[in-house]
């Protein structure tokens, strides 16, 4: 205040201070810019090109056989051809049988191992976690080759025992045993990853809840069923979504085992059909349409599973 009761004028803000105020606002965008650019270049642009390609097809200009081929807009023609393809439909049917075996067993074993490791009487938990998780670190092709040689009648130790007992080789690579053999590879490699997710969620449960239940006379099985499993439902939901998405994207196992079994056709799984259309028959537009439908199916599954789970939880409440 001056002697006349007037306030002193506010001094101007230095330029350096103005820069300090604006730079923190720009910093998050600058740090995230490389990731955004890479995501757009290697994810959004290929997806957009695949969708664009699915609505086009190569046609002979002028109707002649030797004329140049040009891309023309065909609308949903490729999608109609894909949906009417009996081989692709049969591939989804085989995928459904495979998923009915692999997904429940993977999630069930992961939950069981996580509950056992979280039990108070558990010993050597670090070694057990590592041993269960190690198969997940094995590449899918290596795992398929490993199990493939264990499935072959000439090299399988299981078939060696059954042949020694006079029962003949185990039909690992023929129908219908092929579905179980294929699912076994996914179960062997996927249980450890899902177990870690569920076990981490179990470790986040307040120990006071379980201690109070034990003081009330609840057994460990009752605590697991009534306290632990309901509280780790988000983790179970997450692992279920991962397992379903992995089922829709099955490719490495049947492709690797195909030279070992005549029961595995070139179109055994939907992704194998897409590979055939794209790289063997040179029908990129049809492969793009199949890929788009498979991606939409993955998105739908990822949205339906949480919605159904939430509806059931509301019904229970």
C-alpha cells in the first residue's frame, strides 16, 4: 500500500518463470509422443489398411484375361465370401472344441496353484512359482516341437509304455485325441502366467479377513471358496479374457505339428486359413476380410465376458 491507499502495481512475470509454467504441461505429451507415433505407424495404420483392403478386390480391366488387374470397390463381397467359406466355418468349429478344453483347464489349474501357494502351510513358494511359470517363457514353436516329439509314436515315452503293455501307441495326433494334445500345449504354457496374475491378487487381500474367518472356525477350503475367490474375481475375469483371446489366435501349435500329423489340415484353424489366402493363393482382400472379422470377434468376446460376469454378480447381490 502506498501512502495514498493505493496498491503497488504487480511486477511482470519473468520470461523464465513463464517457461517453467508451460513446460510441465508439455512434458507428458513430449514423452508420450514417440510411443503414440509408433502405435499409430505400426498398429492403427495397418489396421486401417486391412479394413480398406477388405472392401476392395482385383479385377481384370476390360474383362479380358490378359488385361491389367486393378483394385475396385466391391463392398461386402469379400465378407460374404468369407462367411460362406465352409473351411473357415469348420476351422471355427475346431477352435470351439479346442477352447472348451484349454480355457477351463488353464484357468482352473492356475486358480488351484495360486490358492495352494497362498495357503498358510505352503512351503518353498518361490521355487514353486518359478517352476510353474517357466513353461510360459518357452516360445510357442519350441513348446510345440517339444510336445510333438513326445506325441509321435516312434519317439513318445507314453506310447513306449503303452506298447510295452500291449496296448499300442497313444493316438495323440489323430482325431479326436488331437484336440486334447493341442490344448495340452496351451495349458502347459499358459497356466504359469495366469497363476501369477491370480496369486498377485490373492496377496492383496487383507490378512485380517482370513484370520477372522479362521477364528470363527472356517476351514481353508471354506476361506478359499467364500473369501478369496470372490475377492479375486477381477483377476479371474482378466485371465479369462486373455485365455479366450489366445484361443482365437491359435496358429503356432497346429502349424508346427502339421508335418507330424495328417489330421491337421492347411485350414485347421482360422488364422491358418487367413495365411493361406494371403500368401499361398494371393487373395489379400479375402484375407483382410477374414482378419477383420476375427478382430471384431475378439473385441466382442472381450466385451461380452465382463458384461456377463457383472450381470451375474448383480443377480447374486
